[in-house]
């Protein structure tokens, strides 16, 4: 293996400083040097990232930015462009997000025009999992209009078809790619709808079925990662992607273009006939046990309560729409959409709130539980990859656009997308989602919820339990809840954040009312 491909960092990629106070003795000077210990898993993953981004994939685009304080920024041109220079280690999303998907066992959709390295990145993930480059390439499923279910999963053995008296006697020659730890489906928006449905069962449930036979796609219960590619995620392709399959994509990652300043590297690869996946250093390959331990370490990383509360506030902005239904609980975008209405038109009818201040008015839908779980997992993975002891808001902000793209849809009729430079956000969903979270954080700070959060306090009271609570105290808490509802109602305007607040208050009211009735009957 040539040195140019095998250059790996010998120093920690995220060094932890020491005060240099350790003492040594004369005997220490004559000790034999100890064998180098293998790197921790997070360090190994960082070395894999730096090898890929510096050697394998020509990607100088550092769009996942982290800074201590405000970064240095430069205004460019007369169209509002700005270049920021972050002060902390920052990363290329088109490499790091697929790598995090590899670490957590997720599902990644890579989008971009032909020849932008989407499949190459996915193949590298397969090699990192221990497969040979040839095996990974053979396992890539190429989407095309004639791809049938049997092409994807395998065929029944002809002899069994002729002799079997029942379906259970038919053996299936399963395709080998189904049991690989990294599965790649190229151009999945060119796959026929029926075959997409079979693919959905594999992705969502982890098994495939044919002629009453079933095969688990991850038989050993290890870490299983999926990579899909498409030229866009806006419905283009030979076949429309069924919504259930599209919703299973944990993150959507746009591919970046080629930077002309790295043309020499391209020439060198052409002249040598080299492919990066054929030169992955053995030190960067993860065993099945390492992948399992890596995911376990990521899951165990704490998510502090201060970060959780900011996420709760953000998630609660989007479900409510003023004229969605008659009952208060039914005033949701889902009620409108499932009833055949147009959410954008219903939002425009809302004269009781400021559409500029209402973050929920910028979206056509709310959020289901699945993308929220994805965001939690990927935020933990980002913090773990960066060597942090807990998840921070900057980790959440970094992964949020990738986790919510295609899940939280912009409302094209919102006034924001008609004003000056803001029109750019109508097509740049990543920047829009990042800005939406930044707006939510500013509102959270303006409302002073970090210092005084009465509804959170009421919920914490209930979490302490009802055992031993007196009827008088229960009545007092009911009065406090009703007072809080009255305070919200007195503002005369309702926003998405109020919807979750009010439904939570009604929940609390019901719990205490039921308890009070029981306590009074018990004497």
C-alpha cells in the first residue's frame, strides 16, 4: 500500500490537555517502550473521518461548523453572501453524516447530481465494516424500472417449486447482500412501486419475505446501516418514492461539488487507476464487536435537561393550526391534511396571531416521533464523535437540518419566502431548518423559559408522585393549573408553543381531578 494512501494521524485527533505535572524517576528512562494501545473507538472513528476527507473523498467543504464564541465572518458581494471561519474543529457533512450513520446503524439518503461521489462514500462505509471492495460493489443494488422483488431478494429454487406440496417446503436462494452489515441501494427513486414496498419491509422491520419464507436482514443482531442514493429528494426519478419509505430515511445528506483547486489529485488517480475504497488502511476497519460497542457508547451519552427543554420548545411549535378543527385538540395540521384540506390555506386564515412570529406557520406539517428519535441519536453521535461528555445545543444544531429535511416541509405561501434574500430559503431547506432552530432558541431566551418555566415545574411536581398527597394540596394544584390556562387565554393570541402547553395543562388537570375524586371517596 502506497504511503500517500496510508498516511494516518499518530496523534490524537481531539487531544486532551494535561498540566505536565507528572513526575518521572531515573528508572523510567531505561524502561522498554510499551506497545501502543489501540485507540478508543471515538478516536478510531475520527481517524477514519480524517482519512476519508483528506485522502479518499476530495471534499474541502466544511459546512458543519463549530466555534467557541462568534466565528470570524466576511460579507461577500452585494447579494448578502457571508463566509464564516469557525474557531473549533469543523467537518464536511457529506462525509461525517454517512460516517455517523455507520456508527449508529442508521439509514442515510445521499442526494446530488451524477458523479458527485455518493456511491463512493457508501462503498467506503461497507469497506470500513470489514467487507472487501469487490464484495461491496457486487452488493450494490442498482435501481432501474425493471427491478422486481425477486431481483432484490432472491428466487425460489426451481426443484422445490416443482415438488413442494406447500409453500413452507419451498427454499429460497436469498441474495447475499441482504445479510451484509452495510447495504447500498443506488438510485432508489428508479425502483418500481411494488419493489419499493418489499424494500420498505426490509428497512422498517428488518426482514424480507418470499413464498412464506422469511430472512432476517441482520441475523446476528449487530449494527446494520443502509445507504440510498438519488439525484434529488423532491419527487424526481422514474417512480415516485412511496412516503413510508421516504420517511424511513434518518438523515438526508446533499453531496458537494468538485473543487477545481484539487484537480492534480484527480489527475493522479486517473493515471494510477486508483479507487479509494481499494486502499482503506486495515487499522480503520471496525469489527462487528467494535460497531456494537460504538453504538452502545453513543446511546449512553447523556442529554442534559437544559438541552431537552430547548428541544421540547422547538418540537412544540409545528402541530397547531388555528382553524384546523372545532375541538381544541383537533386544531392540528394533521387533521387538515387527513381531512383533505389545504394546510397553507388554513394557516392564511389565522388572523389571531403574527405569522412572522409563529414558527409553525412556516411549515405544512408537524413532526412525528420517528424524526425526533433520529435527532436524539444523531446528536448523541455528533457529541461522542467530537469527544464531548454530553450533548450540547451546538451538536443538536449541527445534525438537525439533516434529520428533519424531508420531514418538516416548508410552507411556500408564508410571507417569509417572499421577502428579499429570504427567498433563497425556499429552495435551500438545510439553511431554512438551521435558521428555524436558531429562531426557536431566540424565542426561548426572550420568554425567559430557562429561568422560569411554570409548566415544566408543574410537570415535575406530578413526576414526584401522588402517594400521600392531601386533598387540599391536590385542590391547590388544580387551582394553579386553571390559573395558568387563564393567563394563556388572556393574551388573545395562540401560537404553536401554546398548543402543547395547554394540552399538557389539561393532562395535569385530569390527573389531579381523578386523584382528588379518589381521595374524597376514600375519606
